[in-house]
C-alpha cells in the first residue's frame, strides 16, 4: 500500500538490497560493510536479503534510532545474527587484568 504517494516497501527493497549486495561483493575476506539508512529501508532490505516474502517483513520489527542489525553469510545465504541491537557488547576480561 502506498502511503502518502511514497514508494511501496517492495520498491524500497528493490532499490536498496542490490546496492547492499554490490558493495558486499567488493569486500575483502572477513570485511565489514556498514549501511546507514532509515529503519524502514533497513527492515525491507533485510527481509529481501533473507529471502522472506514481503508479508513477513513486518515480523522483523522496527529498528530503533541509533540501533543496528548484523547479517552474516551462512551456508545457504544471509543470516540475521542480531536485530535492533543498541549497545556494544561488554569487553571480556581475562584473568590477567
């Protein structure tokens, strides 16, 4: 459904996901790609990259301000490793502190 004359979610995903894939393909081994955008764009692109049907994208939930999601390559394609994360993990301290 078009809201206020804007793009459909599928149109946003059609535009965003290929750009992400293009840049991901250029990464060196073990490289990291950071994508910054609006939460709705990120959610639809994640849904497309995961191969979810558009009617399931809402199940991913929104992305809060200043939060992130992490995707990684699995044996059968992209995997969602974290979603809507909002703080960095605590450092692990060894016995030699």
